[in-house]
């Protein structure tokens, strides 16, 4: 695990509150795929409960392939928690797209299906503002 990159991600979390034995950001940072995975060295927790147990390289490749689609302008990872000494944790991915939800879900391989999805901003989940083109919207994926 790259400690400098971990510290940079934790710094992005801003104001923190105690949560579940660790800390959680008051406002979730929405970081790029590269910011989240570069330096994690197997420590990132995204999709940790998937039945296919994908490694970071596979997760990164899948979401990069989605980001590269013409109907997608961005894919971000929401940092939701950090336990002492651990890589910041995420259980949420945001796809900024003009495609319909069903179409986006069809791009995901087996084991990458989210437990829940929602569109736009959610009041009880404050997140950093990111650029969303006028013909796109945020599609959130939550992984239990």
C-alpha cells in the first residue's frame, strides 16, 4: 500500500465523523478511478462481497471500459469510510452518463451487479459536486 497516496485520499475526505469503528467523511469525495486504485495494492474494498471476488485490476478495467464508452462522461468512486491504518473504503460508484440505467447495468459483467442503484443526488448522501453535462446524469451503484 502506498502510504503517500493513501494520505492524499484521506486528506480529500475533509471533515470527518466517527463511524463504525473508523471515520467517515461528512461529504463524500468523488475521486477518479486512478486516484482510488493507484497505490491500493489489493487493499481497496470495492466489491469486496462479490461472489466472483474481483481483484483491483479487474474492477479498474471494468469501470475504465465503462468510462471509455461514448455515452459516459465520467466514472467516480465515492469514498465512504476509512478505518485506522486501512485504505479508504468505498461501496459506491457514480457513472455520469446519458444512457438508460438498464443499458448501463448490461455493460457490467457477472459479479459486478450493484445491490441498489439511484439517479441524481441523494439528500442523505452528501457528495462532492462534479461536472455533469446537461444531457447526462449521475447513476449511483451501491455495493453491499
